[in-house]
């Protein structure tokens, strides 16, 4: 829900400033809007990473990959292609909410 709200805000800023720039010629507003969207994108990515863990389909270990691996990995709506630190197999791992992991 939080990510959806942030995405809507980002879309309004992006398309609103683009339309403003097209109709009024104020392109600096669009550039400023894109800078704001970039900052929101960085925050959203870190929020997502902080609250997500993955389950290996082979050994069923729950793990958190490095941010770089998670960010650039191929993915579907509910899985991400990662390497399991336990068994070393690279496959599509199921996403789960980080608070559900036993600590």
C-alpha cells in the first residue's frame, strides 16, 4: 500500500510537470520534478529492499541478498532470480515480507 501511494505521487509529479512544460514552456519545472522523482525512487528501492526477504526453492532457506544483486536481478511479480547463499543454486526465489522471518 505504501509503495502504491508513493508511485501515484511520483506519477502525478512526473506527468504533471511534463504537461506543464509542454503547454507553458517552463522546462525547468519538469527537470525539478524529475529530480524529485529520482529521490523518491531511491527511497522506494531502499524501503522495498529493507522489507523483503527471499525463500530458496531448493533448500527453503530464507535469506536477504545484497542490494546490488537484488536490484539488477531478473524478476517476476512474486519472484526474483537470485543465488542462494546456503546451497549456491541460482533460481527464481519467492519474495516474502522481512518481518515474517524468525529472528
